[in-house]
C-alpha cells in the first residue's frame, strides 16, 4: 500500500482518490478465494483504506505537502565586504567547490519532497550560469527558487532568462542612504544596486523582493527602506542580525520579527555547502553534537546521507535547541512580509 | 550463534497464554537458539516463565518495544551473537523457523531477513489479514527480489548490522519502529525474504462478530505511527510497494 496519497500538492484530488482506491481494491479482490467472502472483505479493505486516507493524525498535515526546503550556499566568495557578514572572509578554494551537476543530481533526487530551493552565498551571481541551471531544473520540477543577491552583479541578460523561469529574486539592502552605503557594504556600489533594483522590478515584477537585516547599526534605516519598497511596489522582509562572523550588533529594543518558537529547520531544511557538505541548519556548529556535517553529496547519495541514524539524531537534538536563530526565515514555515 | 529477542508487555491472562505458547514452539525448534531473551517492558502483571535456556529480563520502567529490543540487541552483541532474530510474544513459530532463517542469512548476501507471517485465528478478520498481508513485509518494486521493509515480528539481522542500526526508541508503541529501522538500514544493506520461515500471529479476534473494533483500532494504530515515522526521516521517499501475502508462499519463483 502506498502511504502517500498525494505526492504533489496540486495533484487533482478527486481522480487521484478514485485511482488510489481502485488501485488498492483491484489486486486485493483477486486474492479472495471464496465468492461469499467477496463483499465483506471488500468492505473491510475499504475500511482499512479509509483509515489510512482519512483518519486524522498529526501525519495528515504532511500528506500532499512538499515539506523540505533545499538551501544551497553556492559559494562563500563575495564581491562586497559587508561588516554584517563574515562569510566573504573565508572564500572556498577552487578544489573545494563541487561541480554544479552534483547539486543538480541532488535536486532531482529530492524533487518530490521539496517546496522550495534557496540559493544563498557569498554572492550567488558570481556563478550566474550555475544559478540559471538550477533555476531551469527547479522549473522542470515545478519547485520555486529563491536567489539571494547583493544586487551588484545583476545584468539584463540574467534577468531576462531568470524572469522567463518565473522564480523569485531577493536583493539584500540595509540602507538607501548613499552616505552610509559604503560603510554598510564595504564598497561604493550604491548607484549600481539602485539601478539594478529598478531593472529587476521591470523584468521580475512581483517576483522581486528586498530583504534587510535589523541590527543596532541598521535599525534606523528600516523605515526608509520600507517606504522605498512601498513606492516601488516590492515586497520587503526583515531579519534580525545574527552572528555569522560579522561585526554588527544585535538591536536592543527591536521586537522579534516573528513569533516563531519552534525550531523547524531540523524537519524541513536540507542545506548544502559549497564543498558538498550536508547539514540541517546553518547554525549547526553552535550545537555540540551537530557540529560535523551529515555527509557530502560528492561522496554519497543524498538519500543515503539523510537516512543515516545520525541524521535522525541531529534532527532530534535540533528540535529542542533554543538559539535565537529560531526566528530566521530559514527556520519558520512561512516568510513574513512587512 | 542465533539469539532470539522477544519484547513483551503482559497485561492480561491472554498475554501469558500467548507467551507460553510461543516459548513452547521455541523449545521445539529443529535448530535450537543459542539464547532466548524475553525482555519484559515493566509489565503490570506478575508471572513466571519456567523454560530452559531462556533469560527473562524485567525492565525497571516502561520504555516501549523499541527500547526493549535494543536492550536485547546490546545483550546479544555482548555475548557474540552472529544472528539476532525478533518476534512478538503473540506469535507461534514453525518448527523449522530458526533453521530456515539462519540458513538464509548464512547462505545469502542479505544482511537482514523477513519470514512469512500467517494469521493464527480463524475469523474473517484473520483471513483478511492473510490475503491482505497486513503483518508481512513489502516488496521493493518492481523486481520483488528484496524487501522494502519487514515488520519486526518475523525478522532477523546479522550482528554487524545491529552494531550499526538499532531501533529508534522514540516510537512509543509497536508500530512504525520496524519500518523506520528498515528504511535506515536499507541505505546500506538489503533485506531478503525467506518464505519457508513461517510463523503464525495471533491478532486476538475472539469472533467475526465481536472483532470489528479491534480490527479498526489496529489500523488506526498503524496510521498514527506514521507521524513519528515522518519525524524520524527528513526525507521519506514513500513509494508504491506491494504487500507480501499468504499466496506468495506458494509461488514457484520465490
């Protein structure tokens, strides 16, 4: 018996129910040896089928839902030097960067379980061709792709191809004040990014989003960014600053951006680092028994990695971890828009 | 060196009768077990088992069948077991069960084995479970050469597998923990099917007229276990499979 009845969230449900029912009943009915048992046994099989299909237990919420987000930190390299982030300080050497085909294979294997693929970095558009390959593969499987960028390397050609695949692009900005820009980014790219935001809006429409980090250094900028986004008709999200090697500070009086108190990452996230290492949370190094990656997709099959006993153990540990990153976008079931 | 692990939670006289009947069938095996471990999961019922070569371990608190089996696995490994078999207390073994399971593990590359389970009772529900394959394993399709999973009431593993994979103790009842183990185990090893290793499982239906509630509750329990099962696996690639049923025992190609 198949324990999943709707493998795709948008599967036509009525015909699927009918097909599923007869798919169960038909082979079973052939095994009934005596004609007078036929009706009672078919009724019993229908009861069993109905229990598996309709009896409401916590698992119901997972039926028909693609429950996992595949997050790919495509590179640690970056063309800017933002003080809020320390990832650019440790760019991966060439020999520690997996071939894009390995990631695409991983995406293919997991596609039935994914509701979203997210590309982050570093600066993903340093590898724009690879991003487009992932975008094409995601579209083939009808999975939404979100690419996070600092907006500097966006080109018209990239936008044309990306927009045709109907995925989302998130540009990260923490100020629209040109005098503060260089301090926030480490480079004078204000004009270029502002120009690219407008160009992106033109090509992507509602598929463009802007994201800002709320830190004590940037919290006064948020209102003006929100007004800017409102004028431009672009969705804006905020995220509290968290220490990923940066030198900014946590905001003192800013309320939480979400009320999420559940660590969802363990259940939903599958994170791949540039070298192919698989973890369930970017913050795994803070968790004593989850420091080491679960495996590496260059050396092992992703399914094999996720079926390891250690994967189960790490999930278990992470469900009860109480780090502030619980409210980050990658850890909540839905993105909260301002 | 084959060890048999029987987790049990004795609540009623019926459970005592079941385990007594099972241990009689264990004693009469054509190939004897090196040791039989009965792991009592803190039963509320006081009882004695007067059988030879059986170690009766009483746990100090109730932890579920997965924990009981893991305690048995630790014990078996510490005594250099080569094969570890699992059955439930409400089963009855065929005389050749151990011989067939042991021969299968010794003569094949499979790291684990599942046998053929029949219903013990004679009600319509029992007949239903026989042709439905409720407590039998499921084929890995399309080849039907190995199993997708095998319920732990008729199951055996080689010792090196037990050193690597054990039951997940978060499963509170006897449902889902065996599927979870098999899913994890299959990332590395294969599970074979041995139709000649037969046992009978007593579902406990007193009659066709009075057994309906028990029948419904059984499937509700299995459905509920799926929630825990999902939690244990980030990726659960449930796929279409096909139950082994009583008719498979007579198929020529198996």
